[in-house]
């Protein structure tokens, strides 16, 4: 009897295309708002991605009002400004350095032990950055899995965005990502990737 | 006429379950090796995930030999040691601080401009960590999309792993992730996640 008890099939090729192989970064968007329910459905999917000790340090601001977009665009690099103003929604992904405060909810059986561990500032900072970024990637893939297109960007004034959107909290902006239905002609030609041998090896 | 030109459907519910909602972190594995082709297929999928300026800084070591596993296990926290020894494969995800050297391949039309930008050590370090971690998350989701189970871990001696597996390169270990076919009874009870209101808001 085989010991392999949980073989799952790969997703069908079209699904792998949608979340990875033919998914592209968009730079312009079709008109029309993204409903609040879409942002909520997106969060309810990405939240299941794994983080260390379930610490879940990412915080998300879904920027959709004209005022919010203007404020964010002003803090972005020139090349990103028009994209933010045009996108129906741009989410700011931040890392909460005080994430350990929520461990009684997230890890009830070992909250105190881990809170003590994360009370070291360098550990908290590295953990927030690593796991918050994992959650940012879950957001990108979850959006694509829900049929949305993404335009992730890291060219903006991080300290300015923290001040404007996370004032009063120890949350550090990580990257931002426009969400919507992308215009196909806004996509750049596909860039090459490293071959397996350039990026990976066996040991 | 609607301006919405690229509506894609969401993946079917079973696919969303497989990559997010019912995917779990496994702590024990069924017998039997993972073929080299599986690691290559995994890389060929995750490599398409977006990174800033296509910089693709993640480097992967697929540890599968008894010697490799023993070396890695010895550098891991107690709670992770047996898991590494038992898993058919554990991948070390590292961030290459010299990632900009590959920009002539990855971003041929603007390699020099970005190499100049990334020549600032703090910029290179933040970019490597952010984008290398995104790629680490793409690995987790790509593995699940291919029907594999994951056991990500960050409890190990990073400097020791760098020395043992990335000697001679400026690659910094980020996290490690066992891959295989997980034993269902090795899964802990599902932990809660933060409600939308605790982790997100509109602006």
C-alpha cells in the first residue's frame, strides 16, 4: 500500500496561466469602480496564506477615493503618478511592527512565548518585513485568481506614505499595487526570466 | 460599449481552495522522492511572478540528498530538525545581493540605469529582501498549484546556512520550505485570521 495519502492534481493549465504564466503587469485600466465586495473577497482569500507563527503582519489600505488617489500619487515617483490616478483602486501594503499585539487572537496557545520573542526590535522588524511581503505576494496571486489584474509598484516615498496613511501606528509601507481590469495595450513586452541553472541548484 | 476589455473569470472554487482556503502547512511527509522534474516545473512556474524591474533576486537550493538534509537540519531550530530530515525535499530561499549583475539579461533596455540605482547598498538590500520574499511566496503558491504540499519555516541559523550553502556569493538565506506530499494528521488545527476591519481599510 502506498504511503502517499494526499495526492492532489495540478490545477488545469488555464488556471496556471491565469495566476502565473500569462499574467502580466498592467499600466492602464478600464473605467469603472471596483466594488467594496471585491476588496473584501480578495482579503478573505489572501488571509489564508501561511505566515510565521500565523503572525499576519500585513496591513492594507485600499485607496479608491479621488482624494486618496491624489494624496498617494503625489508621494509616488513620476512614472507611477498617472497610473495611480487612473487605476480604480490602489492598495498600500504595509508591515505592522506591532503585529505581536494581535497574537492572542492569532496564536492563542503560544501568544506570550512569541510576544516575548518578538519584543526584540530586530526580530520584529525582520519578521514583519518577511511575512508582510509574503502576504503582499498572496494579494497579487489572489487578485489574479479572482480575475483581477495587478500593477505592483515600489517607486514612492515610503516615509511620506507612512505619514499620510499610517499616522499614529508603527506600520511601514512596503509596496503598492493597482488593481482593476487592465488594458491589454498597456502591457510591456514580456521580459526574460533566469534559467533554472542561473537561479537554482540541487544539493 | 463597455470599456472593460479583459474580464477574466475567477478560478473555480476548488482551485481557490487548493492554493489558499484549504491549503495547510504540513509537518510530516509521505515516503518517496520528489523527482528533479518537479523542482524544475515549480521554478518554471514561480519565475513568472512579478518583481521590481524584473530583478528576480531569489536563489533556490533544493536540498534532497541525505548529506544536504543533515547539514541543513543541524542549522535549524530543534522543532524544525526532524521535519527537514523527514521531508523529501526542502528548498532554501535566498536573496542575492548581487542580483543587479543579471539585469543585462533581465532588463536589457535599462540595465545600466537600474544597476546604478541598485549600486547603493541599502537600496540593493531592501530590493533583494522585498522581491526575493515575493518570489518565495510565489514558490509556495506555485507548489500548491502543482499539487504539492508546503511546510515553510524561518527558524534556523541564517548565517550558518549562508556559510554552508551560499559560500562565495553574497546570497542571504531568507526562509526554507519543505515540499512533498503531506500527511494529513501532521497538520495543526486551523488558526484564526484577522477580520477585514482589523487588517484593512478603505481610503
